[in-house]
């Protein structure tokens, strides 16, 4: 009699695990379909800045995920020691973005 109960319990556990797998697979299929249909539109030309999400985050329709700034109209004022000016590459994007972060935080 104990063997029959163990067999029933194992069968029940297997069915529960299979159902959980099927639910997870359905969720994955839904997210993959949503990703395939995702279109990101900006009302202006510009550079994407300040992401409001992290890798693997799930965002909702109409949720703001990035700020877009027109960098043609950005004015940057920076003060440097005279001894360091010769070592700065002003054409470098990372340095330029660092300046923007500093200015926004002040």
C-alpha cells in the first residue's frame, strides 16, 4: 500500500513541476513576443541619456525609459588647472559626458 502512495505522490509532484514549467514557458513566449514588437520612438533627434531602467528590468508600455537630449544646444562651462589643460582630450565623448553629469549635479 505504501508503494502505491509513493507512486501517486511522485506522479503528483511530476505533474505540478510540468505545470510550473509550462507556465514559465508561456511567460517567456509572451515576453519574447512583446520584445519583438517593441518600438522605441523619440519626438526629437538627440542622444539617449539617463536610462531609467537596468538590464533585465521589465518596463510597461508608455513608461519613460530614457531621456533624450539635443546635444547641439548644450553649453558646457568647465574650469581646469592650467597644468592639466594640455592633457585633456576635449573630443572624447566620455569626458564630455562626465562634464554634463557634473553640471547637472550642481
